[in-house]
């Protein structure tokens, strides 16, 4: 028998269940949610991050360490909204039918947007490995090597997420053909390419492409050891270095990322460029190169990135509403009913308040396609 009327609470529960099964990247990174109601977009919440310790050599007595489990502030910068109109007849559908007709499409949209926001954090990552012209297993080994150099923990929490173009290049390699598929949800199992060289690998259709700035190949950089800025001199006014551009400097150790857009001014065409990490070696008038535009696939440990979700309070004017927080997924959703008098129809409004943040760039590597 159909329900007399579907309530916001019933729809919220159905939405959370379907959303958990639709996300890819959101299912692979550190997540938390605010246990308190928040006012709205722009609010900052604090979430815990995993504790770290240093293994001490025991001599004659114990050395007690302060727990360095910290917290990180994340700005809830995005309200994701899906609102639509339905008739009273449609609201009397069985929840499974209503879910298939409406909730599934809404949660698909939420999942895609959340994955896009997480994938966009690639701009914080300076470390990179290129997809070879003819993909080989050695490309994956190079990712593993760089993660090892950066001391990324060797556990079951290393992931590689690639776009469809990159997946098509590698999926036929024996390393993936013979790999066991894994994943904690149906979506992750479907997206899984298998585990190879310490990496659980997945397909995600929301991986972005980075377009590099226009800085000329003859540009030079000067900087001091330990500096987080370099002086870049181009060959003309108006040459750009974009946030997320990968930077290498001739005869200088390290890979770097531009953390803020910059543009060369009038002669002498020198601009201060902010970089991460700090300069590992001083340089004076050395050729600076922006890596090519690329598909920004990502290899990462779960704790490289974080997703925070929080519930907003329901309307104070008495409108029918429900908020639901799901501790297992770190996702929160609000469902509000309204009524359009002119159209003589019901409105179902679903929204999510979220924020994403890079926790530690050293735990991630770009796999440039």
C-alpha cells in the first residue's frame, strides 16, 4: 500500500542512504560532521584529525608524549541545493518509487558536486608523476616511489583516482587485470580498478583538467633557501602563473605548486609568486618551467583531504522539515517542504552544507594525464 504522505524525515533517510552509495571520492577521504546545528554558509567548524606519534628508543624510563591529535578548521563554504515541485499524488507514492523517480536524481547531483569539490583540491598538491606516452606499470611504481619518499603511511588507505581517459590507458595492464576488486559500498566496488603497488585504484568521472598559465618558457626564477615565494621574471607583461600550476626550477631541488594567481607586470616583468613547499635550494636567475596542462588524477592517503558536512536548523516559521546526520558517512542533509500557491503544487527542497580542505599535501601525488 502507498504511504498516506511522504514526510521530510522519510525522504531525508532515503536521500542519505542513496547518497552514501553514489559518492566515490567522498568515500575515500577523511570525513567528519558537526554535531551542532550551524547557521549557514561561511561558518567555520573544527573537526579532529588522526593522532600522530614518534617512536622513541626505550633506555631506562618511559618518555610520555603529548597526543598530537589536532584539529583543523574547515569553512562550510558551499550550500548544495536540489529543489523541485511535486503533486500531492506524487508525495503519496511508496518511498521506493519516489526514491527512484526523484531522490536518486537529486543524490546523483549531490554526489557529483561533492566529488568535483574534492577533486578540485588537486591545486594544493605540488608532487607529480606523469602518465607515460605508452602507459606502463613503471608509472604506478613511480607514484609508489614518490609516496615512499614523502613517507606516506603504507597501509590500506592509499588510493589512486583517475578519469575515464586515464583508466582506459591502464585498465588493460596485468597489474589491474589480475587485481582483486574492493570497496565498502556498491559505488566503490563498481568504480574499483583493483589494488596494485599499495594503491586501491578507482574511476571517477569528475576529475578536472588543469590549464597552466601563459608564462613563457624563457622565464627565470630567483629565491632563497626556505622561502615560500620566488621572484619570477617573464619575457613580457601579462604572462600568468595560475593557482595549481606545477613549477620546476632548473638546477634546483624539488617540485612546487603556485598557491595564488600571479601575472607579470610592466618591465622588468618580475612578479612575486607564492609557492608550496618552501624552496629546498636557493636559486638565482634559473629557468622556471610550468608543467603542461593535464588531467589532474590523484593518488593520496585518506588523510590528505577532508570533507566536513553539517546540518542547518529547520525553518522557524513552522514549515515541515527534517534534518539528518549520518555518522558512518559524515554526510548531513536537510529536507524542507513548502507550497507554491500560484502553481498549486508542493515544493521539496533538499540541501547540504559542506566544506572541503587539504590536510597535508605530502600525502598526495598528482598523476598527470
